[in-house]
C-alpha cells in the first residue's frame, strides 16, 4: 500500500508598508495578489490596516467597507509617479563620488542604479532615469579610470550611452572587480624553526629550517629541540632527561660529563 507524502511549508508573510514611496507600488501589487482575491472586502480592509505602519494607517482610519477609497487615499500620498521619480533622482544625487581606492563603493553605485531603474520601470517612468541628465550624473559618480573604461566600451562596441547599456556594463564590471578582489590563497612570510643538535663534545650546533607561518591565533613560541647526533643508550639518556626537563638551554646539563 503506497502512502503519499505531504510537504508542509511556512506560509508567506504578508507585505508591509511604512511610508517609503520607493516601496509603495511593490507593496500594493503584492498585497492585492495575496489578499484581495482571497478575502472579503471587510476582511481585506482589516488586513490592510494591520500591514501599514503608523503614518500610512492614519490615512484609512474610519474606513470599514470602502476598499477603493482606502487605496485612493494611499495612492494620493504615496503613489504619485512624479514624487517617486524625484525621490529616486535625489538618491542618485546624494551618492558621493567614488574616490580612487574605493572599489567597494562601485558595487554600491551599481546596486543603487539598478534599484532606481527597476522602481521607475514599475511606475511606468523609465524615461526619468534614461536621459541625458541622469546618465551624466551617474557617470560623475565614477572614478576617472572607470569612466575611461566605460567610454572605451561604448566606442569599441559602437553603443549608445543609454541606461540599459550603462547598467549592463556596470554589472559586468562589478562582477569582474568582485572576482579580481577575491582572496584565493593567502601567503605570508615563513617562520624559522631552530633545531639545536648536541654533539658528544657538549657543543650545540644550531640548524634552521623553514615552516609555513600559522595564523595569528595559532602562533606559538619558537620550538627548540635538543637531540644527540650519536647513539645513546636508553638507560644512560633517561636520567639526563629527568635532570634537564623544564630547564632553559643555558642551564641544561651536558649529555656526558668529563
């Protein structure tokens, strides 16, 4: 008799909105997809109120059954495409120009440009970022070296300096910088291991050998070994070990006494 396995997974969480106009359209579409098609109007308004932050929730206070009015109030305050466009452009203007040696900030710029472009496409205003004002604004945020590479790219490929071409180049350049900056193998200076050999005449001869350097948390003091190069009987050698155990090299007794 075969049994069917039932896979249970966590239900997706409801979207939330706290007043950021950049996130309003995504919140509205996600909420309508997740709630409006499955609940009554009264339940939808109650759930909508629970998904809003303090400021947005004040706009729909007192509305219990008019879902269209609730969305209309929210759209008037957070859904104006011109306000969203101005906010996104201001984010780009506030981004500080990248200085030489700040390669990590190039990734921040790429993510900001990609996010801004996606937001404006969502509100049906991609032309607000794909124009001769915003593209030079983004170019001024890059270093002179990156700007030369971008200019050489569009010249060789015979491309227009559009936002789609700029974003594709920036993403490829970011991938290249991440790969070139990855730490594949870390090598450091080698440590010197001192090995002291004690001869039958009692003289100590030092010999050094190289060993790889350990990380800082595994570093230990230099190791010193005292080994006789001639054969010594076990019974003769054990008393010497008991006498010299724990002593420094200067205070050790010789293996053989005259």
